[in-house]
C-alpha cells in the first residue's frame, strides 16, 4: 500500500491496520524462531508498513496540535 493510499484512510481504519500489522509481525517472529518462515522478506515489508502507519498517525497528531495552538 502506498503512502498516498494510507493517507486517505480514516483514523480508525489506520489504527486497525496498525494493530493488524503488529500482530502479523509478532506471528512472523514466532515463525522465524520455529523455523516455519521461508519468506524472510515479509519481516522487512511488515516492519516498513508499521513505520509508515506510525508516521502518518504522527503527522496527523502534529497537524491537530498546530491547528489548536
């Protein structure tokens, strides 16, 4: 998912996707430890997706604070 597409999501949808991505990351870590994960690139993709979601949430938080001040 591209950053422009993520920015179109509502706050609730973005938080839900972040929670889902964090759960997926936890599951991927378990799979690595148990030797079940064959596509290790999914770890990097998921980590970057989490960073994207958190960045956009932070941008919105800063914009809201600047709008109030």
